[in-house]
């Protein structure tokens, strides 16, 4: 079972050590970069540590949009050793529950690059639906209805 914890001094080293497989690196920003972005924008980008039991298995970053009732999943990454264990889809469902308790939000949006079939399937398995395709950005826009 996946649980959500704050990113803190206690788990930052483990978070920085998490990585994806080489072929996936083009789809995610480095953890250090995402953590830095959350540090400089703490009221709009929220880092989330994803745990399976007592083990940190991934990180996610959600952004509060200026528009009412919308959050954006900026990035989710499950560390390479923990992939193919349903942690990605389960994490996404837990993130949606967390958002519902923390924010007045009815929609979680995400995008996945065209060609990242694994990422798209993970989103779909968690309950996200395709909203649109942006050919200029080469992204598929996905939504998850919270309320």
C-alpha cells in the first residue's frame, strides 16, 4: 500500500538517490531539479514522497493552478527497482485522495509525452482519461475528476 509523506530532511537523501531507467530519463526531470523548483515556489509546487511501507519508492510534484479547482501533476517518478509493481497507479490514486483532503479541487490534470506508452497506461490504470492531444508540444493531456 502506498502512503504519502512530506519531503523532509529525513528523506531528502533517499529522494535524491531515486532514479529511473536510462530510457525513461527523457520523460522526467531530475529529482534535484524538481525539488529545487518546489523550494523556490513552495506555495504553488508541492513535493510528495511516495512510500511502500517504510521504503521510499517514488516522488511526485503537484502544482496548484491559478484557475479555481484545478491541480496539475507536474511529475511522478517511481524508482527503477520499484517499477512494474503497480506502485505508479496506486500512487496516482493516493495523490488524488490527498488533493481532495488538502485542497478545494475537482480536477487533477497531467500530460504525458507522445511515445511514453508506459506513462500513459499508468495514468489510465489510475483512472485518468484522455482530454486532448497537443501535437505542437507532442503531449497527450489527461484528466482525473476528483469530485
